[in-house]
């Protein structure tokens, strides 16, 4: 996410035309440029990433592409859909009597070995 899209981005006095601003996401304000890419928020989460979306009456007015961040903070009721899927899968494995510890260890090993987007490549 770029700073100009973020509700935490504040312009500094008369420097708006230069793109200068301040990030108010953390307790201490620090200088940013409006086209900086955010390194503080974990990606750009939207309402469709929330497990409450389309189930909670408080979220019925939200659109799928609405940001899950409000004033620079993640929605208080946000439940990560991915975490719910993983928790349900582990619960199903447990109910079937499977050794999910070994399966989970194998999954984590594969994730550690995978090349993730945005991760710097190791050079030899």
C-alpha cells in the first residue's frame, strides 16, 4: 500500500505539493513520501480477507474491496480468514485422529524452503 492511500498519512503544512508527509500509524510521527510503500502494516488487508465479512450484520454495509484499516489501525473485529481456514483444517485432522503435529511440521518446513514474494534472494 502506498502512503497516499493510507488514513495514517498526514501532509506537512505547505509541503503537500512535494509529496512530503508524516506517518501517524505508530506513536511517533516520522517523515514519509506519499508514494512510499508501507513497511508497517502487514500487506493490504481488505474486508474480503476477514472471516466476519458477509456473516456479521455489522459488516453488511462493507464492500469486499474496502480497507480493513481504519485510521491506520486494523479493524477491531477483524478475524483473519486464512487463520480460520488453517484452524479448521487442524481441527478436522485432530477429529480424525491424525498426527497433525508431523503434518504441520512438514508444511512449515516447505514454507521455510519456499521462495516467498518480497523476500530477498540469497546470493552465493
